[in-house]
């Protein structure tokens, strides 16, 4: 989710890690690193000498508990995705007899998504509950796409979307780690504009679909234009993975506490769910009769 000066005012995650500037342009108060550093220097001043500095350093590295590491993020992300997959299986098997489960997953996922995104103190329980509702939603909606694919004599669309999502994750991670694509402020700005524009277009498409445009698909069902829009959705969601990776990197560098690994896992889950749904739609549109 995001990063540096541009994102400080618009993103609820990285604003906790980066120091904000005051009106004079000087570094101001914000972020874990700043808060921990301030407390450390106060300890040093009180203790005096080298011993005070050593004590301060220990406080910086341990404030709020252990510092965030990449292993923390990996473990929490794995746990969140296991829960999501388990409840996706539940949703897949129950939606036939309980179609309302899709709406439970959708409403619960949206509500908990906003709560987790803007909650000051990350809650592992709420992150896990978000994974539960997202799992139900993904399982239920995957059944609908699968039925459409079978009706169009194109089975296997769900498996293809899963594989495409995982491959894209691996590719984007490689591009980030090798530095082939660098997450600069300009990159972030352009991507955010593209994401907001796509969101507005998607909402307009939803309204159009209610009036039968594109055979109920809205703008996505309007021939080649719909395919281009769907491809744009896949690309934007893919590039958002780079912002997630940058958030993890910045959080570790800023000395965020270990509990923030849950927020990182939540951010990755949000983006991957979005990417999977975009792949589902694109593959279904490409193979519609």
C-alpha cells in the first residue's frame, strides 16, 4: 500500500513509517522511526554518556516489541492466505445451496477492508476475519465465473486465473528485487492517478450494466473496448504489488514494530484478491461466445 511524500497524505499504511515535514519543510513528527528515535534520545540524555547512548539504541530496536523483519511478513502472509484458501473452499461448496453467502463475503470484506486500512493499531483478529470474508467471496464468485465458462465451453477459467495471479506475483517480485522497475514518487503518482481513473470507469460500467450495456457486462462487454479496459485493470493491479513490496521495505527500514507484519499481509491480500478478480473477468471475456 504505499510510500514516501506523495503517499503520506493518501495512504494509511506508509504514513506510519515515514517522517512527515512541517510547514518549514523540515522533518517533523511522524512514523515509528521518529517516535522511537525521540524516546531513545530522551533516554540517552537522562542516562548520560556512552551507557545512555547504548540504552537508547536498545530502545530504538525494541520499542513496541521486536522490530519488523521480512520473516515476520512472510509468516503472517502465509497464515492469512491459508485462511483465505480454506474459506474459499467453503464458499465454493456452499454457494449453490446458500447463494446469499456471496453477499455476506462481499459486505463483510468491504467493511473489514476499510476498518483494517484505517485502523491506527493493527488488529491480527480483524485481519484474519477479513481473510475469512474474502475467502467466502472468492469461493462464491469463482463458482459463478466457472459456470459462465462452462456455458461457453471453456472450463478451467478459475484454475487459469489462480495460476496467472501467482505467476504475476512472482514476476513483479522479481522486477522489484532486481531493480528493473523502481518505485519512485513519479511512479507512485502515475499509478495512483491510473487507479483512481480505473475505479471511476468501473463504477460507471456498473451503472451502465444495470441498463443492459454490454449484455450486462457494462463497458467490459463492449467488444474490443471491454477487453482493453479489462487488460488495464490487470496491469494496474499488477503494478500495485510493487507498492506493497515497497511498503514492506520501507516499514522494515523505518524500524516498524513486528505487529505491523499483519498490516503488510493485509495489504498483499487486498492486492492479490483484486488481481485475481481482474484475471477472472479478463479470461471470461476473452472466451465469451
